[in-house]
């Protein structure tokens, strides 16, 4: 397969490979870049992409990544690729004040999985912490990752939620994420912080994501729930690049955009695809409920003149990765949930 990553080392190179538009942007945007909550699924590859783009642009700057870094290997890998790492519990008093100043912030911190049963911590992470960050870094340029969950489910036969649609969050995770957005919007109005809020769903690596969920269950002979039978996805390298490109769109009042691929995918059709690829019987359960978490991301893609990887190519890559015995993270996305409990 053309340009297919044969192993994890090549996969990480793909995920951190900067798009030409990003290299050009790094020539125009001055100042250090600080990633908050950089130890998750997207943070390490996005920080490496920023480092590579800045280096290729010939623009000297520090790329700083902040996390609790429970996995020391992730921290070592970032340091080896020129990203300065700092270990911090961002909710701990004094931790933000101890961090270095930076003109540009990418805010990745948040809590989703485990939020049910830990609602107070979820609200602290998703709504309190953004306010503390905004007071620590007033007047900077900031990209804040949010989620399409703030819209709630929409008819699956439509094109998806637009940025102008009213939020309808279901469950405390989604509600707290809307709270996060409102705090950032308030900071943009009251502190002069230039903010871009990015409503993402769903980023897909070859080791995790909606397609990996579907392929894994087909491979294991498990039944797939098709109550939610439609979804959007975007290759994580594209999600990384578009998030970073949004730094230049940060504004006051806050700029808000959806981030996903252009295609609407089907759970049942994807299951059939993987069933043929792996010669496995397809097992489906429940009926298509006619609703799904879908967003229309055309506005951002058109504004940035960016073409993400086609969803069908990504689906083929996931099939090939698993067929070759590629590692997966065994972290389900919960895309089929309709009650907002994660």
C-alpha cells in the first residue's frame, strides 16, 4: 500500500509529519508554544509535529509539553525529538504559576473516560481548570480542544451539526465540555485572549479510534451495536495539523469550528468491509436508531484549504494494520453510547 506505515516507528513519523501549510504558518506566528495536557493520545504526536514544522520553517522557538507523564517512555520520546517536557498536575495549587510563559497555548487537558462516577473531578478538569489557565496566560493565542458531543445526537440522514447550531449536551461529560467552551469564550471577551475552540470528532490512529473499534470486534467475532450507525472520522495527523493551524484563527470573540473529515461513515458498512477483509462473519445487534453524533466540518477545511486523508483510505489502512498484527491500544471510543455516560 502506498506510503503505508509498516511499524509503530513509521506510524509515529506519519502522525507528526507537518503539512506544508503548517510549515508556512510557523514562519508567521512568533513565540514559544506550550501544550497543556500533552500526555494523551494526541498530545505527543502534535507536539512533535509542531517541533518539526518550526524547524523546517527555520523559526527558533521552544516547544513545551506539560503533563503528569505517567508513561516515562512518552516523555523520553518527546525529549529525544526536541520537545521540552514538564511534569505537573495542573489542578494542584501553584502548578500553573510554576510553568514558563508562552505566547501560544494548545489546551488538550480534559476528562472523558471515567467521568461517570467522578462527576466533580470531571467538572474541575473540564470547566474549572480552563479558567485557571486563562488567568495564568491572559492575552496569549490559544487553541482549546473541545468535542462534538456538545451538540448531542442529530438525524443520521443529515449532514451533521454546524457551528451555528445550539448546543444540546447529553450527560455530565458533554455538559462540562460546554462549560469549558463558555469559560474560554469569557476569557476571550474579558482578558483579551485570542481563542480558537475546536470541536473534534473523531480522531483516528491505526491503534485506536472508531474504525479500530469496529475492526477489532469483527476480528474477535463480537456483535456490533448499530443503534448509532453513522459517524465522522479524521486521520489523527490531519487533526494534529488542523488544530495547530487554528492558532492563526484564534480571535476575540473566540473562533469556533468543527473538526472532522468530510465523509459520513456507516458502522454496518464498515463491519461488512472488515468482514470481507478478514473472512469473518458479521454480527450486528439492535436497530439503527436514526440518530448519530455528526458534525459538518466543511467551514474549517475550506477556510484553511486543507484536504484530509479520505475516510476510505483510512479504513483500508486500519484493515491492513490489524491484518499485519499491528499493536492496538485497547481503548474503546464509546462512539455507540447515546446516554452520555463514559
